[in-house]
C-alpha cells in the first residue's frame, strides 16, 4: 500500500544557470545546519541551511573543471569534519567522447575541498587517489565520524580493464589523505563497473564499505569492515537471494546505523531491499536508486519510481509518496529523529524536511 505523506513545503534550488541542470544532490548535517552540494555543467555548488533544511542560501560555486561526471550517482559528496565541511568530487581535463563515455574524462581524479567557514571560502583541491587518473569512473563515497576521521572509497581503474575498490583515510579533517589501500578485488577480474560504493563510520569508529560485486555471473551487494582503514575484513554477501545479470544496473544503495544496527539498502531487479549483515533481506518496495539515513527515531529510506519519489519512515511498513516526480534522492538525518530529503526534479534540486 502507498500512503500520501504530509510534509512541509519543499524548497527548490537552482538550476544556477540556464544551460545546465542541477544534478546529484548530497547533504550533511551538524545540529541544525544542513550543508548541500550538487553539480551543474562544469561546476560544483554549495548551499547552506541553518534551520534544519527549511530554507537555503543562494548556491555558491565551489569549483569549475573541464569535465565533472554527473550521471548515475557520479556527483559530489559532502560531510562535516568537526566544524569544517569537506566536499569530494571527481573531475578531469577532457571528455573521453564516444557512445559509451557517459560524460567521463579519459583520466579523472578524486579531489577533496575543505571549508572552515561554513562555505564562504574553500581550500585548493587536494587529490586523494595516489595514481593519476585512477578514479576516472567518477563513482565514490565519503563518510566522517563527525570529527577529524574521514574515509573515501571509489571504483579504481589502475588495474587496466577491470575495476577494483580502493580507499583512503584522512585523520585531520580532510586536509591530507593516506596512501591508497586496496579494499577488494574480484577474482572474476572486476567488481560491478558502474555502481557507486557506499561508506559509513559507526559510532565506535569502525569503517563500513559496501559495493556491488560481480561473481559467478551475479551482481550482488557485499560489505567489508575495518578498524583503522588499512586492512578490511573478508567481504560478506548481503541478503540471501542473488541477481544473475550480465550488465551493470548503475545502482549502488546505501548504509546507515539505526538502533545500533548496520542497515544496508539496495536494489535487486526491480525490488528495493533492506538487510543487515548476516540476516535475510526485507523487501520494502519497487524502484531504483535507494538512499538511507539513520536517525534517533530509526531508519529513513527513499527511492525513485516511475511515479516519483517514495519514502519509508521509522515505524512504518508502508512506503509513502514524497513527491509525484523526481529522481536520485538523498537523505540526511536531523537531530531529534527527523530527516531531510533532496532529489532532482526538472533541472532543479528539491529539498524537503520529513516529519
């Protein structure tokens, strides 16, 4: 059953220009401050809310680049590191061209930018990948412990034709980044080539990384864990079912900590599932591009359907209509148990506080 969800009036942001749509919104929260980033054309933008997402500042350009991938979750990521804000994004100096280029550069790098004054000014970009051009696929994830510890993971092409999963840690709030570590390589030669990874840092500091694997013809989700960000556990498959698929669904999912438990969300065929490590998956709806956030009240999940955005709130077993149209939702938990959602709609970014 689909319910109609009553929420506050949504905020529409952008597009910042007339020549490019606003794409790939992502948010981070510190108290009542919501930091929002998105891409448009050849630029990354930032907007700030100081009232838990009810209103936002006029978007400010953070950086320009010749080519910034902005399709299928290839957009910027954002987090708080103490009072500082860190944005990561992949870009390059040229367009690869060709029918299967997907707007990617032939050699892209993963950059980090840092602001210590709530987005008024930004540092010069710092390259995270230590082999130039290795992050060209544009698919990455970023997480923080809320203080100085950050971890980034990305699909890495330094091996040649296949993709491996690499990561890097920052212990100084995104100023510097560690030597890259290999999180996982598939014995089949590549992990799923076009699905973004997800990263979370648990309250005890454990780093959690999820990605879509490619093993024995299946495109299933796997999770690895680490204390320290150097050595990762043997990956565990999530859920009991499998997805036999000789193609990439371009859909990665998300991780959250809710009620002290690790909860993952992801797609298999046309269904959206929730699953904790070692437990059976639970279907919550049909669609694509699911996002999750763990709040004091429990888990929020939002995803795209052919009829707009659906959301599942804590304590509910039925998804509700969040918006009659839109795609690529993202979520961030607010203090007090609520959350804020953002998504693409007709070239604009729409943001709405959930109750």
